[in-house]
C-alpha cells in the first residue's frame, strides 16, 4: 500500500501525529541482565532491541599463539527474532543485511572505544532485535552505547544515532521537499532516508549510511536534521545513564 503523503502539506503532521522534527518515544534501561558485563534495553517507537556486552576478555588462542594485536577486537553479533517483523522471516547468520549492520557497528565503536587499553582481548556485542518499526540501525547503535557504558569500557563520548528522510520520493524530483526526523517503517519503505550517528553533542559524524536515491539538493537538509536529532538522542541517553548512576550511589549508601 503506497504511503499517503498528502497529510504532510495539509496539516504538517505525519501519519503517527508527529511534526517533521519530532522524535518518536525513546525509552531505555541499562543493567537489565545481571549475568552480562554490560546490558541495555532500548525502544525507539516500536523498534525494540536488547544489547549485552561480554568482555574485554582474553582473545582465543590459535595454534598456541595468542591472537589479537595491540588493540582490543570489537566483534558484533546480531540476531533477529522471527516475530520482529511483519513478514515473519527468519534471517540466517549469512544474511547480507545483517552482516552489513554488524560491520558498521563494529567499525564505529572500534574508533570510539579506547581499545588500546585492552591489548590481545575481545569485546563482544550481542544484539537481539525484538521488534522492527524503522530506524533499526540507529536503535542498535544507541543500545550498544548504553551497554558499553554499563560495562565500564572507556570511550571518547556517546555514539548517538537517528534517521532522517525527505517528504517526497526520488522519482517526484522535488528539490523543495521538507526533511523528516526519525522515520518509522512505513515511511522508510516509501521515502528516501539516511542513518547518521554523531560523537557526543558535537557535529562529528561517525556513521553515515544511505541506501536510497535522493537529489543532491535535499541531502544537506536531511543531514542537518539528522545531526540535530542525534543531539536530542544524546540528551535522552545521558539522562538514562545519570539516573542509573544515582541509583547505584543511593544503593551504596545503604
């Protein structure tokens, strides 16, 4: 069913009632699994993911030699529940889409974490997707950030991510189309969009993924809206971490 975009120009509201620059409801928890070194649960709209961190742990040896180099190796594993999407499709370990997300997340955190402090070791991020409703890569990056903070692994700053899109498709060739923030699944299927992640509250882009076609004139506006959305996400994640820190301090004083 094609997306009805007539509401954008009439009421300036999207199908879920948000304005163009509004995030969906974002909630998160950390230390959700006591057995893991670090863990988190995050919801961005109806997209729900769990992340657990194992390590830093000693890298497995091969042939009697210690593997790994002078820096820790960041590894990412993503599992998608069969009931997470509408199509009820099971994705194997060799799924191309899953491998691309794993590589993107591993490369992003390899640059952000102080991996030189843990030579010959491995940091494993296990991500479980429970529900998909757009902004999947952004939710995985945000959940990974919280889990790594919970694990106590030092990093330069938060990696905060969100999506940004445009109100008309590529084929319409509308250079004056307005940008949109935090797309849901229905919007992602019909509209061009990108996923952007920034480092902390700066404008330094650490991840930028775009798999759809869009006119070059619209790209700058989409990117600016996405970077601004990342700053909003950072405030929410920082509040979650601070609230958890207050609970830990209150518990230690008892």
